[in-house]
């Protein structure tokens, strides 16, 4: 995707990072992936690349409002793609989305 060899809808681009729409649309409107342009297998492999990628995700989160920013490391933690990527998922009250460790909707505040 970074080199233009795989299809992707690029939503934002920085010198070191891109933000794209997930290939199958994501789990909510506005779901996007923030990905470093250099190969890093996961969040722990290169902390400086991970930090820069999180910086870009945080910039987008500031525009998105309520959202989850999530990454996974290793198969036991649901990582299926061996390239660092952060999911930014906009959220709204009552959207019905559950996190992997959530079994029921949290109580109303």
C-alpha cells in the first residue's frame, strides 16, 4: 500500500505515515488505519516508529471526537497482519460496538 502496489484509499499522508480506509470498510463509519511507511512488525519492534505512528493517530483522534485507538501485538492479542497499524474507530453512544474483552454494553453514566 505504501509503495502503491496494493489498493488502498489514502485519507491522509505524512512523510512517515499514512492513514487509509480499511479494505472492507471497517466496523464503523470513519474507521481508519494509521500505518508507518517503514516496515515494523508490531508496536514493540521500534518504539520511535510506534510513537510517531501514535502521534499521527492522536492528531486524527482530535478531529474524530469519541473514538477507540487500538493496536495489537501477537496472535494471542488478535494481531493478524504483521505490520504495525493502529485502528481509529469513531464511537457514539449506543453504537453497539464491543471491544474484544467486553461482554456487554457498559452501564449508562
